[in-house]
C-alpha cells in the first residue's frame, strides 16, 4: 500500500509537474520576448515553500501542487497599474494575446510531438478488427440488435478502424444514446445503443456488452515458463479448434480457456502442412490464467518524421473531438461530475504508467497535455481562455474594460473554478475510500 502510494506520488509529480512547467514556461518566455517584467514563476499555488530570485523574477515552489502560474507586472486588476512600458497591460492586445495563448499552445505541441515521437520509436501492435464476436445476453448491445459477426464501421460518426476505437467511444459515453453503423453480411445497418454506466477502477465508464477484435488465431509466441511453452506451442501455429470446438479468432481460444480455467485444454493446430493436437495444462499464475501463455501475433508500427507528425495531428484531433464530446456530456442529464478525474486518480493512473515503463508515461503525458491545453483555452474567467475572451471583447468594442469589471469577472471565475475543484476532489476522495474499503 505504502509502495503504491509512493509510486503514485512520484508518477503524479513527474507527469503533472512536467506539464505545468511546460505550460508556464510558454507564458514566461513569450512575456520575456515582449519585454514584460515577470514577477513570479511558481510551480503550485498558495504559500511559497522555497525558491530563488533572479533579476525581477521569484522562481518558487508553492504549497499546493495542483497547478502553477506566472505573475507579470500589471496583470492583476487588484494592483495599482503604473502604466510602465514593461507592464502586461501596457503592451498591445496582440502581444497580450500571444502571451496568454503561449501556455496552452505549449501543451498542444507537447501532445503532438510526444505522440509523433512514440510513433517514430515504434511499437508492436495487435491487429484487432472491428468485428463483434460475442454479445452478452440482456446487454445494451443485445437490446439494440447488435449480433455476433457484425463489422462496426462508425460509432457516433467516428470511423472505426479497430476494436479499440469502439471500446474508447463506448467507455466515454456512459448513459448516452449513440449511433452504431455496421455491416452484416455485407449489408449496411444502423442502430442506437445506450452504454450502461459501470463503476470502474478509475471512475464510471460506459459498457455495451460486446466483445470483439477478430484477431487471427495465429500464435505470435509462447511466453517462457507458461503452459503454452511447456506444451510446445510455437510462433506461427494456427489454432483451429479447442476441446473439439472450431476456433475462428484468437478471442475464441481465450473464451474457451477462461471457461475451463482449472482444466486442461486440447488445442488443435495447423503447423505448415501438419495438423496436430497439444494439451495445455491449467495455470496457477494469474498472468497465464486466460491466455495460458499464448501471445497474439503482432505487427511493427513505426513511422519516419513527417508521417509521424501527420499521424500525431490526426490522433490528437480525434482525441480532441472525443474530449469535447465528454465535456458536452457534463451539461446534459446523462453526464456526471464523477467522470472527471481528480488528483488522486491521476496519481494512481500515473503510478500505473510508471510501473509499465517510460513509454506508457510519455503516452499518458501526451493525453493529459492535450486536455490541459484545451481546458485552458475554454472561455472561463481565471483560465487563459477567459483572459483571451476579455481581450477579444475589448478588441471588438475598441476600448479597455474597466478594472472593476475585470475584477468582478475574475472573482466569478475563481468561485466557479474553486467550486468545480471541490466537487472533483470530493468525488476523488470518496471513490478511492470506497475502493480501499472493498479491498
């Protein structure tokens, strides 16, 4: 428990700390570019814990590590603005806009470059076709008329290229009616399905009651020390049957293995021109409980620089659309504040990613950075987007709003944001207390 907490805290500091630093560095460097006097560069809010001063700037670490800020001379409606040329409000609106936009822009660039970098490093991918293999009885999918063998083509207007795309959209639309488009025997069909709200490890998510993927029943390898390795399973073997029942997809083998956890499996294979039957013993190792050590066939996904950047822009744009869909749900009856992750869940997710390696940490950073960038551009007072909105209003009106009006707008935004943070923190604490009590 203590070890998990320590890893989670370290993961949180690494992930959120880096993204906050990058965001605030964007504001800082563009402010410096336009010769604005920067008074404070802070990681965290509240009381100053430690730091150092260089020139006009106090570089500090503050008590509450849930954000950060750059304070510039003349950017606070509460303070007396002297009209000095190095003050924020003395600069032209276009310069102020660029200073405000620089923070979210840095987060968006991190998302793009990190995803592109991962694509250039390369990874082994399992080819999961968007085929429905099983429909749970009484599930939303069965009620909507989805059948085994259906090939999913679009969900909620999003093109489906593999089954993971379907899982993601379903998970993020709990309680929301969504349109499914599919092919059944080559004939196009449509239906509407409402994923049921299911409580998961990190909060509520949508579940439709379908299993799929359509992975070819070809063995990618046998994990050393597993029942598959002991039985002589080799890479390239094609599984054609389990316990006398035909198998057309690797998921069919996994289901048969799961149904007979404590029993041996008679696996029929094709190995070149040879056909043979091998017996796989049950395993007490939870890592092999379902797969029995049979690894799926994978393919290498690796891109050069410009294709990787193009891929990254497309992936981030897709995630952006899904993010806006999720935000829109909060303003509809089917949405819930419980779907927002607070610092405790983010720390747990970050810790899990850290345990799985730096590749997973970088992927998590890219996802969170994209969402931070977009959230900060929302026209909510206190956030960068709120300040940008005021600048746009002033540009249209061709005059500055009074300090009193700006102060009131900031106060309303602060109260709204503080209320949201309290609700998220409350849900975060309660969900994790319940999880601990359940063991």
